C-alpha cells in the first residue's frame, strides 16, 4: 500500500476543472468595460493630434505668407472660397489647399497643407485684411474645449461671441 504524505495535494475525482459560465461572463464583461474606456481615450488622443496638426499647418502657412509679403509688401488677396489668391504665373490664381503655393518661378511653400479631415466645416480658410497689411488663417478644431482657440481669436482682433469658440486663428501679428 502506498502511503500519501499529509502535505501532498489530494485530488478528488469529482473536483471541477475550468470556469463556470457565470465566471466567464463576468470576466468578459469586465474586459468589455475596460476596452470601452480605452477606446474613448484613444479617440480623444486622435482628435487632439489632428488639432495639433492643424495649428502646426497654419504656422507653416504663416511663414510662407511672410515670404510672400517680403516680395510684394502686401499679403495676397482671397477669393470667395477663402483661398489664397497668389498662385500661377501672374500670382492672381487661387491656391488650392494641398497644392503648391508658388507665384511665377518663386515657390513659397511646396504644398499648402489641407485639413486632416478636409470635408465640411473641417477646412482651412484664408482672408486678407487691412488692405493687405494683415491676414487671418482659420481652422475649426474638433476639441471644443481647446484652451488656445479663444486667445488666438483675441490676438487676431476678433471680438468675443463673433466666431465659434473652437475656431483657431493665426494672423500676421
């Protein structure tokens, strides 16, 4: 007869192995709740990333417009679609977002950036103001509570409640 040690685990033929259906459902529910929180946070990160890209795009366009100003002592006009009128051989054609910003043989920007979404309200716009001495570049931010939007409007001379609080602006000054 084989003697079992009192410290050795005893296995019963009827002991269960695995999980019950209720235990599995609880685990799956917990994983689903955690995944939902992660997805919401991931979506916010993507929105903030696109908004950061918008701000950087407008800053780059501002630099190109300064180069244009240095050549012509005036910022280019805008058309009815709020595009820059400064492209083509004579500098009077609209510059499409996503195409080069070049006048004659001078390239001010290899490609005017387009909004990351670029549909509906999510497009960039340009407006010449003060007879060519200033301009306003605007982008609609997806994050409606962005802390930089309203101060950017104030820097560009926009009065409170004149424009949506989620519109980010860059001007010449």
